[in-house]
C-alpha cells in the first residue's frame, strides 16, 4: 500500500498537467477528510477500496450509473471503483482496474496525479481512497459490465457547477447532503460529496441555493433536454 497520512491527500510526481488542473493539484496537500465528508475512516474493521475521479478535457468528469438490480447502491450514480483485490498493489491500481472493468476505459491514456484523503462509506463499511486522474488520451467508454453498470457518462464540469443543477438531497433514512441533477441523473451521497469538494478545491464552485431540498425519489430539478 502507498504510505501516507490517510487523513490528507497528496499530489503524485506528475509533470505537465494542463493548466486547468493545476489549482486542484496545488491544493491537494491541504485537503482533510473532514472537508469532504463527516464519515472518517474507523481505526480497523473496514475493507479498503478506491474510486477513480477521471477528469478529461472539456473539462468533464467520468460518472457511472450502477446497475439497478445490485444488492447495494442499486441505480446510484458513482465513480468507477471497488474493493482492493489481491493483485492490486495500491489504491491507484485498484481504481484503474475497476474503471477498465466497468467502463472499458484504456488506462494507458490515464495519468493519476493525486490522492484525496481516505474516506468511509458506513453503509458498505468501505474505506475509500479517491484517485484523481487526468485523461490525457481519451478512449471510448461503454457499459463494460452490465452486471454492475447501467450507463456511463462524461459530465461537463460546467453542468456540475451550474447553480440551477445543485440541490440538497434528502434520503428517506434522514440523510441530507449535496446533490446534482446532470445527464438525466440525480447524483447524491458519497459521490456528490466528492464532487462538491472537487468544485471547491478547484475554484469551480458558483454560489447556489443550498436551502433548496429535494426528496431522493422526487423529480429531477433541471431538464437536460
């Protein structure tokens, strides 16, 4: 495993990032897990996993919709990712492997440039390492594993930062957190928290009405048509 303080992220030694990614890379070391979620990793007992936050020219962000018949997180928008397996030397390898298995992305064109702090997903008891990647040479993407993925999307950052598309999402369990209505999807939960943190980190956020609360099973706020 990569040795680091799990509470803080760090930038990998990558040269020649595009200028629009420099604000993200420059501030990674100052990010604490509490900036992204209130759920910080327990001392032990959780399974290690990783997700790939893949940023391409546009700029845009790769997001998948989970298959609707999965045992957990069914139909939920997410980043490609999953548990570390025996063949994975570190979270980066796991995130890249899962992205290929789920979306068919050619990872030869992906440059990991930073790791965000380890976070915890209580419902599945995973400790998740978010891996930030620059999609230097984009490839075709598709639903590579229909058992796990229903759809694959490159969502423009412009849409994610659009104040009209930002909401607070209320789950029947009582959970309330940031949400985004983009590409016909309502992004919420862990993934939305990471996106919200990314927008703030990069300086892409715009003022929005954080008093607008929608129920998870309610209609989308913005029509993408």
